[in-house]
C-alpha cells in the first residue's frame, strides 16, 4: 500500500558468479544541498489515502506504516536513489566469507540516536536477535532472519551475521535498525506503548517522529544531526484523507504539497494546471484478486468462512478465464498499467514471468461457461449456476471502500461473473477491516495488491507454507495462504542460486507454478501517478533516476530530497527528469563474492506490504 521503487536491470552486490567483485562506497553519499539552516520553516505535507496500522517497526504491516519506519530509522543498506542498487547506509561496507555463510558489516562511526546516544553495531545485533527469538518481532520482516544462525557485534563498528545456508539477499536486508536501549526493556511487542512517541520517537533516520494521531496525521521534524546531511525541509507531515478526491482537492487548494495513488482521471485533470506538476512512473506493484481456495493456518487447520465451492480448481480457472485483464487496464486503470501475469512486475525484467503464447489464458466467457457446464455447475432458472452439492454459486467480493480502482473493478468483475452464471455480492470496506478479513480467511474473492523489492524473493516468500498464520492468528505474512511443496522447493532453490541467469529461470518456474493453481489472479501492473505543488517545491529526488517515482519508492529519497521552491540548493530533481549529483567521500571497498550452498525457506514478509 505505499510508495514503491522501480527496477534496475542488474543489482550491484547480489551474490554473483565465482570471483565476481562488488564495490561499495565506504563513506556517505552527500547531496549537493544548501545547509539545513537556510531552509527554516519549510514544511512538506504529504497526502495519505491509505491506512497506518502500526508505528512499531517490528509489527507494521501496511506500506504507509512501513514507510514511516523508512523515514525515521536507518537500515544497514538501502537501494540507491540513482539505480535502486544496494548502497551504504548504517553499514559503510559489507563482506561475505569465502563460503558466503558469514557476512561482516562495517558500521559507520558518529551516527547518533535522537536522544544523543551513539548508534552502534550492538543496536543492529539486538534488532536481528530480537527478531530471531520473538515471534512478534518477526511480524513485518521475519523472512530475512529465519535462515540466520547467529548475529553478533564484536565491537561498536562490526556486525557479524552467520547464516545456516547461503542467503542471496544479505546485501539488502530490508529491516529498520532500532535502538537497543529503548526496545530491550519492552517485553511485549504487541503492547500499546510500542506505538507511542516515547518509544517510536527515538530515531536515527533523516526525520524524527514527533506527533501521531491515528487516522489523522503523522508528524516529523528534520534530524539536524543526520549522518548524511539534514533534509532541506524542517517538518514533514503525513496527512490522512478518507478518499483520494478529498486529497486531490487539498492539493488544488494548496493544503498539501504532494500526493500519489492518483486515479487516471485525477492525474489527467491535474496535468497542465497552474502550480501543479505531475509524474507518471512505472511501479513495482501488482494488483490482484485472491480466491479463497479453502485456506488453512500453519497447522493445516481450515480457517475463515470462504465458500467451499472455490476448492474446485476447475471453478477457479473458469473465473480466471472470465476476467478480462486488458479491459481492466483500459477501463479501470484508463491505460496507466500493463496486463498482469506473474507476481514479479515487468520493471524487474530479469525475473518477470510471462506464459508462453500457447499457455496463456485468454479471456473467453463462452469457454468459461462451457468449462463450468462440464464440471457439473448447471444453470438454474434464474441464470445462477448450482454446484453439484446443490449450493448456488454466490460469492462475496471484498475490497477497499475508499479506493476508486476497487470500486470500478468490482463492477466489472461482477458483470463478467454474472455472464457465466456466478452471482457476486460486493463488500467494499475500510483498509483495517479488509486487512482483518483477509488475514482471517473471511472472504471469497478479495481485491488486493503488493509491492515487490528488487530481489524477487520479496514476492515469492509471500506464498510459502511458512508464511501462513499460526493457530492464534499470529505471524500472518501471507498473500494467498498458498501452501504447495513444489512451490516451496522452487522458492528455496532460487534463493540459494547465485548465478543470475539460472536464478531467473527458477524464479519464473515458481511463478508459473503459482499461476497454475489459480489462487490469485494478477490483474495488472499499475503506474505510479503522482502530483505536487510546483510553487512550493521545485523538485524531489526520484528513484530510480531520471524518470522514477517520487513517493512510490523503497527508501526515503523522495521526501529526503524535497527541494523547496526558491532554494539555492541544487534540486534533486527538477520535475522534468533531472538527476541527483552526489559526491562520494571515502574509499571504495572491494568485496569478493563466491558461489555455493543451499538455502532453506524463510518466514515472514517484506516491509512493503498489502494494500
């Protein structure tokens, strides 16, 4: 649900071929910017039309929530603004051992928490160890640590992580590092205090959290002691709107400065308007419909109240055949999207899967109806089909009530399924209610969506057996509740593979396996449609450059690089595709990458999450 980045063709620092070399900047990359004191009183107001479930970085599930964590906490590494490749952050460099089972991170000196205490390797070790030993701490990002053996901090500037088997994403661990002295005394990570300013307000990122009112706003102040350089704005505000139209009106009136998640109609209406600049960029997101195929928890016990008719793969495939993905792109997204296929979007071209021409499921209402006839779903006198057991084919379709995409999609899907004899009851609800229903398996059809990280495992791990919730409903990190030994095998195999071409082939096989079971229908890959007040801000740092997104990123670059109008600083992006000019200070550290090993399945989800 949030702000996403766009793909780069090859990742720097991912485990490569034998003897491949990875170079990382040892010290900070500093943007050419005016001193922070020259920008007193500048406020950046961002319109939010999606929910925030937690400020607690261990349990934050919705993407807007995890983005808060990106603004206030530093990570070991971060996808760069320029290319989205791994770049130094809290870690100046990272080096694997010859067998790639031990990774050593050089933690930078001089960084401080907002309460004045130094940031050290011990904070990072605490963060990962808490995740390894506390199930609640694994809620948001547990997939990264399941394969960890030990995490230690021999001294304040050295972090050592030993893995049980080879793990190919160790250069991009998407985990916010928290202060040990604040979080260690907290025993229950589900306690209400973990969402309060006294706990979450001790930060080391570009912004410090200062105020939070649920369902209304989140406020931050610039971290004047940030190790890179302070942002050019003094205050950042995330303002929550009940619907996108209200947010657009606020942008027109100058009450907010930047907005994303625009509909095509809104985006086109804002183009060319005085004092407003627009930005359309490919995103790393996919929209989908999940089908409740008889979902189960991690103990293989049925949960939820899904219609049992959806256990029939023949019925699920007929539904897939009835939905016109090109029409979704043309009529629902108004052309600002691409038709969907696999769960890795085409911006990650290396890992994107498209079925072969002879394997593509083409929209065909007549063929879908014939398939249902042959499966024994006969039409009744009212045109509604009846299952072999006598139950009518009546399905609930749930989605976001405040999202125009969901509203329009629900109408089209209802019509298509009616044409093949399936009645649809639309149940569009709040973000929180939708999240609760889907996590509990209380749906038949659910409109959803996820964003993926540059590493394809961020998409695959959402569909493994271990990602399902336990009997208490905890640890729900799954998208579809899918549990398939063959998929799990392929997922584990690709994560251990260090050859790019071989890994890509396995990733595509895993996507094909998931698609063959019709537990979700990937509808489209939407564009990031954004707009901002050009009279207030001359530009934002896009990711990747020059034509990436402003807010739909992985990282803090957009709001960190916001350039107030009239600033003498070099704009991170002029709004017309300019690029950031960086000065890299320090030595280049050469890291030798060696191949080998097998990895086991990890549990949890990425910090970029469900709609």
